[in-house]
C-alpha cells in the first residue's frame, strides 16, 4: 500500500529531496483539500535525482500556506529512497516512471502492485488534470510531453512551453497512464538546479 497522508508532515515545505526520507520514509500520496474539489494530481521525484518537482510543489504550497488552496491537490511523492542517495533509482528498484501499469505486469513487484492499485483508485475519482515533473541531464529547452493528441492535452502542455513532445512508447509512464483519466502532461524542466525551469513550472502549476 502507498502511504497516505491528509496533511503536510512537519518540516515538509523546506525539506531538500535528499532529507525527505526522514519525514516521509517511502512513496506517499498526500491529499490536500481546496476550494474546487476536483483534484489536480501532481507527481514529483519519480526519479530520485530530479528534485525540481519537489521544489515546485513546495513553492506552490508555501504560496497558499495562509489561505485555502484554489483546488484540491493529490501530491504523489515518488522515489524517496533513491532521492536520499541522489540517484534516479536504487539498484534493486524498477524505474518509477515505468511502473504505471494495470494488468499483467502489475504484479511484477510490490511497487508495481501498489501503483496498479493507486491507478484503480484514481480512475474512480474525477481528476482535473495530472502533472508529472522531471529534470533532464542534457541542455534542452523546457518542454512538455503528452501521450494523446487531444486539444485539452495540447492546451495544457502549451501553458508550460511551446515545445512539446508526443510519444506513446515506452509503456508504464505516469502521464501515459493518467492520459486515460484526465488531461496529463510530463514537464521537463531542464537540468537540476535550473532556476528558470523551477519558476516556469511553479507558474504553470499555479495557473492550472
Ligand atoms: Zn525523470
């Protein structure tokens, strides 16, 4: 079972990715209420060495610390264990952005099973949108990735960047799984520590 929380744990807002394991030992879904009830699914740290998503989530939550969130958020914190070591994944773990599967592969490991269960549960909710935030290793423009050529998806991605990538392979990618549930996008926010990427993504999530 993916761990669940209904409020932010003490110290979350200022905790760097490598120390997060001290307050959140493993993958966790944090449900936060907001003015509009249809939740935004936000996933960060699927890759432990890509901290921009966590910083963006912290920026947004700090911004609304003294007021109600404009919309409910389901914040999924991915590979906390790999983040503690500054790695994409640990040697004995699968890639956390290839495990979003239902069906026959869903029983391959405990995390596959937990994610399949989570996807089932998410399918019963009416999600507003899904955003999964990553960094890349090379010098690239900031861009969004979509897995459906649907105007809702393209408009969502265009709010982040005019540069977009459309792909359908590999399977098991978060945004692909969520593309069956709601408009979904993966943000590629440049290299780790790219301040402009953090600003763009924070502004984007706030707009959504
Ligand atoms: Zn990544």
